[in-house]
C-alpha cells in the first residue's frame, strides 16, 4: 500500500450494533502503514486500526489478531505466498482486501481464487479504498477491474475457480484440525484424544489430508512434508 491522496471521505456505513470494524494494515513499508492508519483515524471513525504490521509474522502473532478486516499488500519480503496469507486470514475469520502495485489480471485472479474479498490498485484514492473496505466489511465480495477509466468495483460474477486454486487441498474442517494438531507435534493417538474421536478416525483424517495434498500436486507423504504444507497454508499459527 502507498500513501494515497485524500479527498472528501464517504459517509460511514451503518452497523446494527454501532461497533467499529477492527482493521489490520499489512505492508512492508512502515511509513505507508502509518500514513494509512492516520488517514483512517482522521476520516473513518467507523474503523479502528488495531494492528499495524510490516511482516506476515508480525500480523499473525499480534494479540489483536484475528481482526474483522485485513488490508494486505500483495508483495511482502518473505517466503509466504499471497494465497497462504489470504487463506490463513480467512480461516481465522478475517476478510481480506489485497492492495497491489501489480494491477494485473493474473494477480487479481490468484487473490480472488484464494478467498480475498477484493483486489485493488495502489493508485486508488483513500476515500475510495475506505468505501470499498466498508462494503467488504458488510459482507460484499468485490473485485476491482485491472483496467478501466473509472476503476469501478464490481461484484464477482462467478465463484472462485477451484481448478486454478494454486494447489489448494480443500481440506474439510475436521481434516484441517487434525493436520494442525499433528503438525504441532501431537501423535495420532493424541490427535484422536484432543478431537474426541477414535484412533482409526484420526488416522483416516490424516490419510485423507495426505491424499488431497498429493492430488493438488503438493506431496505430503512424510511428516516433514506434511508440516511444510501446513506452514505454507498458514495452519501452524
């Protein structure tokens, strides 16, 4: 995200309980994060910036995380993919808006497919970004066109294409929980105990996890590989 030229802010959205939207800002340039946080504080009282982060680990280790909404830069100086970052935020219950200097169709499709609610250009003015953030916080799923004279935000015309979902294993909730526990060092017996299921059921969940990763082209036959997959998909935090 870059410092964005400000003009007249749009009116805040109405909420049923009047609660502020808890917002996290993630960009590897601290000055950018601080500039945008200041703009929200001055012009968008319906938002509360509770996390300012310059790295992925700073975000997910912050005691205020998870939040309601994350404004996240596409490119960070770490090895965690944008898909993994988006999925981890979504799994924690946070909506995601990706803000990027790479305003191209391929990047947009990657982010939307991974679960981002919107993908916008860094050239967007601050009041437009805030208006879009309000719409996402209300539950709308938007995408910003990569090109066009007005940069109008439009609803997704179709659901994400799972066939092009960058290696997602599409784990069930139970399979994901079993993987989280196993990757943290618990034995299969301990996974079963913590999930209050039988040993054979836990064993089946983990087998299915390995099979799904294999079908996605991401081998996970060894425990070390399974832990790596869990880390890649943001399941170890």
